[in-house]
């Protein structure tokens, strides 16, 4: 079982659900369980696909994709979302293109010590991501001032804010419905 609720298999999908599955296909040509979890209400899948692609895969993003995937992984670690961590750290690993470095990044994130490998803008953004995930009610203007002091521009702050917001949404969808990677092609990229 790959979720605690019913998920309609691709072979049984018709009409709007079939169309949504086609829109949600990964570069592997598969539909991941994170999207199949929406199958009983396909209109929610439409919004999810649009948000995911705008947050991580839009050509107007300026931060490196490997770093956005690291942010996604850190949020997923903080939320203990094994599904997103499995997929998105695989993406980060592929984009980092250095298994030793990727292993070090993974260990630092798991230990909650990004400062072991990151500094400056990257560290400030990772600290912001962690606080926004675990202490959202404590956010204040000073958090943004800290990012600006680390040479982050407002567009970069917004990019990370949106990755954090998306993964908090997605982690809650996945953990709340018991969605697993069973049957998924892990990672977005071929």
C-alpha cells in the first residue's frame, strides 16, 4: 500500500483525472504518488502541479536549482517527511554531481548544522528555511534584515520563501496521508 487513502491507478483513470495524470508526468514519464494522492479530487492535483513547477522549475528563478533542492530537503528533514527527502535529496545529489560533497551536505542537514558546509547567503537562507518551517509564528522583519545583510536580494528571499512554503504544504499532504515512494521513479530528473 502506498498511501492510507485510495489512489486511483493510472490504468483506471478517465476524463479529468486522466488529463491531470498526463499533466503531472515526470521526465521519466511516470506519475509520482505525491500526485496520485490527489486522484479522488483531481482539481487539487492541478493546483499542486502548477505550484510545484513554478517554485522549483521556473526559468525565471535565479538561485541555483541544486541549492533550491537542498532547501527542499532541509525543510523535509525538519518535517520528518521521508517521501520528499528521498525524492528531493536524490535531485540535489544529481545536481551537485559530487557524491562525497552530497553525502557531506546530507549529513550536515540531518544534524541540523548547515554551518558545517555553508556560509554567507546560502547559510542565511537555510537558517531562514529552518525557522520558517519549525517556528513560523516567531518570524519577524529582522529575519529578512538578516538575509539582506547576507547579500540576499528580495527576489532570492522570495524564491526560498516559496520553496519552504511549498514543501511545508507537500510534506503535510504526504505525511498526513501516509504516502510512500513505493512504485515511484525516485527523483525528478532522468
